[in-house]
């Protein structure tokens, strides 16, 4: 038992000695992301994409509304068989509308993620360069709230990352 304790102490001592030289930094990644120049073009592209989708959905909605309105006006005069067929058509149209809405929503999220990924990668690359260049062991992101304590020796490396990205 004493040998195990002695071995454990010997294993820990080098880490305690080196703990004095551990450098840690932190950034606010959301702030850095919001300053990226690419966001303007991404926002414009997404706005155009969403406008096309909205136009398509409005056309579908208008077609459905017109057909439903016409049906409501004539349903009392229609034979049961035609009324049933028309109701099924309206139900199918509504189902297509819902499916289109869900599909376009998923595609919009996918497109936005595809456009943003290169920006996120640039930020990650800049953080890595700053970390390696300055000998940081860890760089934490305070924008996600994962830091419970920040000591006096912690260094805000946001300005270094911004400089690396050319946005300072």
C-alpha cells in the first residue's frame, strides 16, 4: 500500500511542478463570430433564398385557399361523390403544403449551416494558431458559459484571435 502511495506521489509531482507554467486563455466566440466580414454576404444569400421559398409557399397557400373557398361556396350544391373527391383533393393539397413547408425549413437550416461552417472553421483555425503561437494549454469559450471560475492569471485572447482573423 505504501509503495502504491509513493508511486502515485511520484507520478503527480511532475505535474505539480509544471502547473506553474500552464497558460490558459479565454475568448468570447460569439462576439468574434458577429464581427466576421463574411456574415454580410451570408445574410444576403440567406435572405434571397428565404424570399424564393416564401414566394413558393405563398403561391401554394393561395392555390389552396382559392380551391377551399370555391368548395365552401359550392359544397351544398355538389353531389356526395364530387364533394368527397373534392375534400380528398383539398386534404392532399394541405398535406403537400405541410410537407413542402417542413422540407423547405430543413433545407434552409442545412443551407445556413453550410454557409456558416467555413466561417466557424476560420475562427477555429485562428484560435488554434493563437494557442500554438503563445503556448496556451487551453483556450475556453466564455460565450457558452462553461467557465465557472476565471482566475487572475487567465488571459483574454480574443484580441489575438481577432488580429489573426484580420477583424481588429
